[in-house]
């Protein structure tokens, strides 16, 4: 069985799995030869976007899939199970790592650490048939990957993201989240999003940094100074049009419970790494998915008047794009395209900070 040194190397690669706003909702324990314990957590109590911990569970899935891919580089397979008796908010995953003779390294392995988020506009160069086929096959048989590629389809998504961003930027419950996730004045961040990777110009970044000192400043700018316009144009409208395609990952049935969301995270990570292997960059578009979950569950997202109605309208727009059945099984959205490699990115906490002795 793989010893501790091998398991440490696997975890050092796996920690590069994506998570919402670079929260890294996991800690690691080596319980013995061939046995890794992943102690997951979620942010549902403090982050309005983490409804029932689902986005965090999707991140856990991405981590577990990355562990599988990393292990293949050492001729090993992995299998994971949810520990009986653990809670959904503090899930514990037991991962068994076993050698398998003749196992080849997964072709996605070289892209685990180089995969990045591209929030800025990309080229509109169309996907090739080969790229489209590889992406469609990546998530596995339980999922369908839908493509929105034409100018008209990208405009439909752009309008959806424009309306979505208005909710995101005027929701008081989201303010503390937005204030906490950006590390200002840096190119790289170990546990947040660095300012230079946000995707806005320097002037807009300075205004955002000033406004985010308090909700009253944000609210004043939104009400009287059209404060949502510049970030919505730069972060949503222009990037939505400047890409090759938008992707919607749809499960074969509506996800129910933590295991389904973890499985969706595994599928998402395969799509993202496949995009990297094809020379494409990807930006997640998860807030429309999250708002759709709120609306379909008839859950209120905010005490602010009118925001729940706007979330309901977003959900109806998603159903119009995908169809009612597919909108209930939607687990991920994103955009892909060709671009220069981003010069700024989120990194990760050192492995020593993520280990439980």
C-alpha cells in the first residue's frame, strides 16, 4: 500500500482543486498506509451563496476527483466513501488508495496545477468538433454538457448574467462575502481572489475597494451613482459575449443530497481539466445556478424588497434556456475560450496548513 510519503505527494497535488472563492473547505489526515481522510466543511452559516452547503460539496467532489487523477500518476486507484454518522455540514470522506498493476497516468494529470480561472474577455474563436466532443465526453454518462455558442445564444446568456449580477451586487446579505473574498493590491492570493485576477480595470477596482468599506457606501453608489454598471459590464456583459461558448452541465436527474453534489463536482472537475488540456480557459458561472436552487426550493435569499422576485425571474430564464426538466438538474455553468494565460491567480494554502496531525 502507498506509504505516507506518497500520500503527501498526492495531497500536495489535490489541494489545487477549485473551490468557491478559493475557500478550500477541506482538511486532510493520513490515517495509515493507503488511507487518507478528508475532513470537509461548508460555509452555509456565513455565505449566502453556499445554500445547504451544495457549492462546498461540489468543491469536495472536485477535490476527490483530483485525488483520483493524482494517484494515477503513482500507479494507484482511489475509492471514497462518506463516513457513516457524519453531518452534511461537516462531511468526512474516507479515501482508500491502492496500487494497480499497469495503470497509466490519467491524461488530465499535467493540468491539475496549471488549471486557472479566466475572468477577462476571451477570443470568440469557435470550438472545433474535436474540442466539443472531448468536452461533451468529459463529465461521464450521468451528465449532459450543453453548449451555447452562436452570437444569439451568447447574448441570451449575457442578458441572464447581466440580471444575475444586479442581484449579486445589490444583495445586502452578499456584501460581507464580497468584502472578504478579495485580497487587494496583490497578484496572487493563497486563500482569496487577488485584486488583479478579479477582471476589472484599475479605476473600477479602486472604486470597488472604497465602496466595500461599508454597505452604506455600496448602497449609496448603487442607488445614486449607477454603481453596478461598471462591474456588470466588465465582469458579466463583455466576458459573456467574448468567449467561444457557454457550458451548462445537466445531471440525468435532479441532485438530492450530498453524494449527488459531490459526484457533480467530480464531473465538473473533469470538464474543467479537459478544457485546460484542449488549450482553453474556463470561468465558472455558478451564481445563476445557485439562485436557481433558491428559486426552485422557494427559499428567500434576501430581506431586501424585490430581490426574491428577481431571483425567481432568473430561474424562469434558465428554464426557458434549458427546458424545465434540465433546469431542475442543472449543477454547473461556465464559459470557455482561447486567451492568453492570466497573469494573476489564486494559489493555495500550503499543505502544512491543511493537514490535521
